[in-house]
């Protein structure tokens, strides 16, 4: 899965994932709390890029805010649904790249692995 950039950005995408797997406790799906046994995110990649006075991440966040109404929660029933318990989260082979004019054509790359 990839989340692309607007055409004026030079990089191919903002976010990409090789695989995202969710393992549920089937006996908890209709109960409270719902148990998520494991979340595995394999090969996530993010490219942070600056262009036209802003970043691709800023543009994505502004688009999400405008689509969802700004992020303020006015629904009194929010939070009244079942709780969610996540037992394990694994993020393997992650990579964050930074593309900025201050780097003079070079890209800064950070590789990471997270176990929670």
C-alpha cells in the first residue's frame, strides 16, 4: 500500500507498507474489550520532503483535518463503544527518508525496528 505525494513533490510517495497484519482474539470480537493479539507492520517506509514552502506530511495532515472537520470531537457518544486491548506491536524493517534542499541533493535515511 502506498500513500502518494502531490505532483509537485519529487519523491514517489509519502508512506508505503510492504505488509500490515492484524491478529484478533476471535472469542473477544463481540465482547468488551476486543483483544488484538498482534499487529505486525512489515517494511514501512516514509519520505519526508519539503517543497513549495511546506512538507508532504503537513499537506497530508491538513487534508485529513479538512476532510474530518478539523479534529474537534463534538459527539457525546464517542468513547462509549467497546475498549480495545493491543497485546503486541511489531514494526520490522522500517525506513524514514528526508529529502530537503539543505541536504543538497542527498537523502538522509534512518532504518529502524520496533517491538512493543
